[in-house]
C-alpha cells in the first residue's frame, strides 16, 4: 500500500474520532447542558501557521457561583466575538470547563468541519490506494 494512502487514512480516522468526540459533547450539552449568559471579556492574540489571529475569552458564572472562562474551540475568520458582547453559554453542570458559546457556528460547526475533513482525507486515501 502507498505511504500517502496510509497517511491520508490515518489523518481521516483521527479527524473522524475527533468528530465523534465533539458530537458526543454536543449531544450531552443539548440534553443536559445548563444555559446562562456570559460576556466576552477579552480577545487574546495568538499565532499559528497562518499568522496572528484574535481569540475571544468568554467569562460566565456557573450555578455554584464560580467564575469560569473559556475560549471557543472554533477559531478563525468570521468566528470572532467583540469584547463586551453578551453571549449565551451552555455548559455541563458537573463539569463547567466543558462550555460552548450557544451559536450554531460554535456548537455544531466543529462537528461538521471535522466530519467533512475526515471524509476528504479518507476519500483521498481511497483514491490514492486505487490509483497506485
């Protein structure tokens, strides 16, 4: 078997596992999540291979009165949130570190993008294996 096919298949399976994990988290949040409001308290500058970008930091108070902060898992163009903006947050009561901004692009978006990425890599792996 071709090394490229193996590499694409492994990457696709890794993305598929990540998609299933994120889908499980989303399912738990939809069924058992606690809804509250949070505020975008900061936008932190980060750097990756594409250059610098801004990542919002959201703060909310959980049902026990503790202040929690998190950054959305999905980052990039069009995903930013302005500092001071109020956003709806959903989190797990027993584990408030698992929190998401309650917007489609922040809750369902990661599952969709990971699934499409997995399909693309798995498809490329099959294509490479069939043509070599």
